[in-house]
């Protein structure tokens, strides 16, 4: 299964590419790019099991409605500016996604 990242800045997306993400896309916050983001997310979800995990930066996720699907797993991640959700919310996301609780 592939991992895809949908990011709002090229630095964050490049970091995920270097980490081994299979598909990476950069979107700006313009109305046209937000529509492109919606279309790409829909395309990745409907890819028939090819993509198992979709990572989307928090700032982009605020711009669209994230569909409630079992597969692929869709996770919001911080971008280069840091998390808007906070550490507690990120721990909960990881716990739900992979079943492991992170502690300091």
C-alpha cells in the first residue's frame, strides 16, 4: 500500500518525500487549489486500495471537509509552522490510528 501526502507548502511535502512517501502533492490556499485538493483527495480515496494512508496538513484540512472513510486512513499532520491542534490532540490521533499511546 502507498502513502500519499497533501501539503500546503513545498518544505513540508519535500520532508515527507525524503521520508519515503510514495505520492506527494503541494496545494496553495487559493480557491482553485482548494478545489484541486478536493478532487485529488476524492481520487486518492477512490483509487481502489492502492493508497492506504493519506496525510494532509492541518491548515489544508481546515479548508475542506474530510470524508469519514475506514480506508484509506486519513490523518492530519502539522506543517513546517507546527501543530494547530496541540500535543494532546496529536497523541489522540496517533492512538486511534495505530493503537499506541505516545508518552513523554
